[in-house]
């Protein structure tokens, strides 16, 4: 009798453990279900603000900009350039290869989000101690370009992921790539691949050579800094890196890479109208997309430029270089005047804008003095 009672008592803890485990399992399942509904509700709410399907059609147009000095007087006028919306089948194969090998090598394999690229970028950034590589796919970039403002937030990032998945579900890879190429900013006021081809080379996108395609693909990393009109050296180095990427991806041979590196770009550089304070005007216009995004219409920008100080700065730099440049072995220079609040009152990026559009005040990596 005592033995049976002993066994009964020994079984009680195991029964309690079983019922305890069952309770935990039940509430875990309930929590998962509620979490599923909660996340579904959040995604549904965020999806309400997504662009319509029509936004994916056509190409983006940037703003026309009128720049005013601190007194409200116009000193420069820029018009954004947009080319003809392109279809992937009309573009040279080497252009697509340059874009894919540099921006998103697994574009045709992933579903809009590339976990491998994200992990790789995280490791590289961790090694470098700073952001040197991104994990965004072309689909994500296309989704981002569908938004009218560059505002960054967690909500927008989630919307970007949702829209990327939507694009992959509703469009073919070729259509997604066409959306991307028709809307992405290439610098110098050019939105879309056809506009970029016309802006830099005076041709339509169907006629781009390999070196020209590599140059445009390289621009996507930093359209302002790598602009071949303003910084030909940096643009050339970046284009050579794109060619190396094409070799690594198996698109071209090393022999062809060496041959292409020797080819000329044939830049034509259609520049915006106006000649006063051109270095300052270029610096302003290149940063407009960061503030207003790829939108259309005319934008009036009032700057801190003091036209009188600007004229004095331009003349002073030119006179000093003419008088002392040869003796001091100084070919060119730059000048920037700031007020006590840090506002730019004048900015001169070189002796003559017509001779060189490279902005030594903002693009030359030298210490002041």
C-alpha cells in the first residue's frame, strides 16, 4: 500500500511538468497568431501610402531650378533633362551587364531582397569600421525612386521592402530594370539612362559604347562626386572599376577590358545656361535631389550667395593667379567666403569655369590654407 502511494506521489511532478509545458505551448501559439495579425496589420497600414501602379510607367523628371542670391536676384537657371523612356531590349547588352555587375550581381536570382548581399555588406562595413558597401538590390532602388521625397525613416524602409516585393510579384525582371533605368539620377540634372546619355555624350542610350556604359554605371554610386564633367579623374577610375566588375562577372574578357580602357569617352557636356557663379550654382544644383527628390516643376532656390562678394572673389583669384601663378608654380586655385553663421557668401572653384568645371573648392581633397 505504501509502495503504491509512493509511486503515485512520484508521478505528480511529471504530470505537473506536462501540464506546465502544455500551457506554455498553448500561449506561445496564441502569441504567434497575434503577432502574425499585428505584423499583417502594420504592413497593410504602411501599404496604404504606396505609389499607384501608374507610377511605374514612364520616366522620372527632375525639377527646373532658378537660383537666387541673398538679395533675391536670379544668377543661374537650370533645367533638368529627361530622355525618352527606354525598354530593356533596345539597350546595348554591355550597358545592362555594367549595371548588373556593379549594382546587383544577383539581380536575376533574388526575389527583391538579397539576404546574401545584406550579410556581405554588414561584414565589409564591420571590417572597415564605416559604411563602404550597401545591401540594397536594384529592385529596392527602383522602389525607392518611386517615392517623391528622399525622407529617410523606418516606415519608408518598410514601404520600400513591401514595394520591392510587389514589383517582383507584378513585373518581370526586365520591366523592373526598365523602371529603374528610366528613373535613376545620373547627376548633372539627368534623370534616366537616355537623359544621361544625351547629357554627357550627346547620343541616345542605344548608341552607348562599353566605356560610356561603364562610366554611367559608375555614376550611380555618387552622381555628383563622380560626374565626368566636373571630376574626370574620379569618373575614369570608377569606370575602370566597373570594367573590372564586368570581367569578374564573366561578361567581358581581360583583353577586351584593356582595349576598352584606352577608348575615348567623347564627352560633349551640355551645360545649363548662365555664367555667373557657376561653380557655386553647380554645387547647389547637384544637391537638390537630396532635398526635394525626383519631382517635376520649377523650383526657386534662394541661396546665401552675396553677388558683390562673389564678383570680388572671382576677380581676386584670377588676378592673383595671373600675377603670381607662374612664379609660384600654381596653375589654379579656389576661394570660399563664409559669414559668422557658416553661410556661404561666395564660392569660386577655379580660375575659369570655361576651361575646367572641376570644383576645387568642394571636390579637391586638400586642406585649406
